[in-house]
């Protein structure tokens, strides 16, 4: 009788120790996942701020470039009026001037294209970071539900064990 009670206590203590180890391990996993999510959210916030600053800078550049374009177009119109007027005899430098204007226009288009590509890359990068955060949140939810299930299993096993020993003891 005493040996049965003693073995019952040893088994119960062993189950409690295993359950405690399991519980601590799951808590550590969840803690690590929450820490990863916090880091990912911080990185997301920082990149979001950087994206906004970059976007503002690129929009300012775009506005400046549009202003320069308007100035160049106005100058071009003036030059065309002067060159095409019947009393003007300035047709000698016309080819040179038109080439220079076309070159400036090409540079302007290259800048706009570069800014557009940078904006797209920034947008794609932020979208990728948002997806990573969603995945991390899903992992935390999944692990939390697994922990809840394991705790429920642990509780039921303890209950069965206690019921078994209570009914087994005369």
C-alpha cells in the first residue's frame, strides 16, 4: 500500500515536472515570437517613415522638374516664334538650338523615369514587409492555439491520471 502510494506520488511529481518543462518551453517560444513581431513592427514603422520621406522628396523633385519643363517649353515657344517670323534671319543656329532642347527634354524624361522606378521599388519593398508582418502574426496565433490545446491535453491527462489512481486505490 505504501509503495503504491509512493510510486503514485513519484509518477505524479514526474508528470508535474514534465508539464512544467513543456509549459516553460511553449512560453519561451511565444515570447520569442512576440519579440520578433515587435522588431518587425518597429522595422515596418521605420521603413514607413523612410518611405514617406522619400516620397515627399521625390514629389518635390517632380514638382521642380515640372516647373523647369514649363520654363523650357516657354523658352522653346519664344524661340520658335522668333525663328519662324518672316523678319527674323536667325535660322543658322536653329539646328543647334533644337538639338540642345531635345537633349534637355531627354534628360528630364530620364529623371522622371528614374523617380518612377524608385517609387515602385519602395512600394514593392513595403508590401513585402507588410506580408512578413502578417505571416509573423499568423505564426503567433497558431502557436498560441497550439499551446492552449497542449495545456488542455495536459489538464485532461492529469485529471484522468488522478481519477485512475483514486479508483485504483482500495
